[in-house]
């Protein structure tokens, strides 16, 4: 009997890079635990965010991962980040309960941006 544990999707190097690019600080098992670095929620969050970007976002590249339905909201955030002289890309191919093939495509996509972790 082998002592090897089963391979999980998160053991894949591309998936690990995807989680790092998303700002995840921990992940485990087949269901990912995502810990967002910061969540800003208030009535005028985008206005407040404009003034905070230089202080809370030390990097100059951002990848926003969303679906097609709320891409318009992602574009508003992207505009704020772009105004702070950040390179911003939006990936809007997220689907509910994605098949592994879709996840692998999503994992490869950030690599084309030359991400900085």
C-alpha cells in the first residue's frame, strides 16, 4: 500500500500561482479557502478606494477575476486602479461549478501578464 496522498488540484504549480495572483494567503483541500487581503465596503467605497490605492496596494499590477454578469463593476474598480498608474487586466470567464478544464485555463491566464508576487 502506498503512503502517497492523492494529488489535489491545488498541488498544481499553475493553480498555486493563480491563488497567489489573487492575493490568497492560504488554501487547502479541494475547496479553496480564500483570505482576501482587504475588503472595502461602504456607500462610497470606490471614492474612498481612490485615495487609499497608493497606500494599500504596493504592487503595480492587478488582475480582477470575475464573471461576465458583473464585469461592469470590475471595470469601475479597474478605472480607479488605472488612475493610480497600475496595469489592470480583467478576466471574466468565471462560471459556477467550473469543470477542471475551465479552472486550468484560468490558472494559465495570469502567467501571460508576467505577474509579480
